[in-house]
C-alpha cells in the first residue's frame, strides 16, 4: 500500500472519530494556506540549500553543511510527533532507509519540537535515522516553508491538549509545511516537495528515485 493510500485511510478514521468543529477548522486551514500562497516562495529544485544548526535528541548541535559533506540527503520536515499523519510518513520513510543508505545518501527528519519530544518521536516510531530539532523554525523559515497558526487552529490544539509552544523549542505557534527536500552532495536541491495541504505527502519512492540521481560524495 502506498503512503498516499495509508494517509487516506488514516484521515478517514480521524474525520469519522474527531469533533466536527475541529475537522472543519483544519479543512479551512488547508484552504486558507493555499489561498495565501504559503510555500509559493519556498526554495525549489536548482536552489542551494542554506546552512543551519539543528539540535539532536541529546542536545548536541548538528550542522546541515557538515551533514552535506557526508553525502546527498533526503530532508523530511514534519510538524511534530503529535501529528498522526507525520508519524505515518516517518515510518514509511524508515521502511526504505536501507535503500537510501545503499544509494550513498542520508535521511534526516526535522521539526520544531524540542529534543526530548524528538527523541520520543524516534523511539515511538522506531526510527533509525536522525530526528532533529529546528530551534524557532529557523531552518524552515530560511527555506520559506513556515507559517503562523491562526487563532481558530490554536484553539483546536489547546482543546486537544497540544500545547505547541511547550512542545516546540520556541514559544510560538509556528509550524513548517510538511516538506521533503532531496539535496545533492554539493548542496544543490534536486527535488523540493512543498504542499500547503498537509494531508498529502511525497511518496518515499519518489524521494528515493531523486536521491539516486545525486552526485558521488565529495572527498
């Protein structure tokens, strides 16, 4: 079953079992983000990935530039471990980790949640690749894929007990659009999947095919 099919089944279950008001607010958010053109100015294929310092689950800094020197990368931006769609997506990418590594590439996941939450996400989903924190969404902002949540969406999260400012590394209601960047060993973006409809995600096989076109690692 494809990731898209699994997401469709998951969403149908969430819609059937969730409060009607919350479902309506989330659907409205997707439409509002699309209408506002959120992500339209995001970095795209052919652009150069900016450097950023992320934090690993144990509080240690991780340089994107340093990772890039080790080889091509698939970078998966997800909203957080509280998001069931994101967890499903991360597990789907974990399933092809061996093929990614066989292609000489790396897989990393990035979210604004704090290192403890990142560690919990990795453990819960049995992820064997780096799950990193983007403090204050700085990396996502540099890529043009972050947005501030509107008041009605904040209320939905608060009613469900999802306190994003507490979960995230910065005290703000800001999230990244779920996105996947495939980056060559020289920092060139080979593929950029940015969609303000957070119910859709890039199929792992597409990211794998893109990273297989990357150049050999620079020595």
